[in-house]
C-alpha cells in the first residue's frame, strides 16, 4: 500500500478556505440590513462589510425536510460556494446561503448557476 509522505501533493486541488459566519447575530445582521436575491435553488442574503474579507453562512430550515435532506442541501451549498466564490475574488461581504426545497435535488450545474445569478442580482459580483 502506498504511503503519503508529508511533501506529497494533496489528493484534491486545494482552494482557499472561506471564512464562516457562525453566530446568530451575524446571520440576523445580514438578514435585516443586507440585500436579498432568490433563485429556485437557493436564497442569498448579502451585506457589505468594511473588512476586506468574505464570510459565508449556510442555513437550511426544518421546513425543507428531515436531518438527512437538510444536511445534503447544506453540503451542496457549501460545495457550490467553494467552487464558485474563490474564482470571483470577492471581498468585503457577509453572505448567507439559505437552502430551499429544490436545493437537495437540483442538478448541481444549475445550483452553481443559481449562485452566480444571485450574486449578480444582489450586486455582489459584476
């Protein structure tokens, strides 16, 4: 069996780690003061912040389904953000991605396109 040495390259291309929103007040601030864009696969709340960083929060309510479905939707939102946002080189925003009924089953390329369109609608991306 092959052993990975410390100097070996990672198995998957590494993208920069995105900062996370974790506290309830951060989510509420984005919801109350931020811009909102709804798409079939997700809802985006975006709040401009003075710091030169991009922070993300993810939420899926119990209305969407049981824990398995909610976690699947959240994982798909995280992966869409991981693949989309670093290439856009955004900074100075708090973004909250909210899962919808279609998030867990929507074809992944359409989910990524929903994210891109929502970012443009909210004025985050050109």
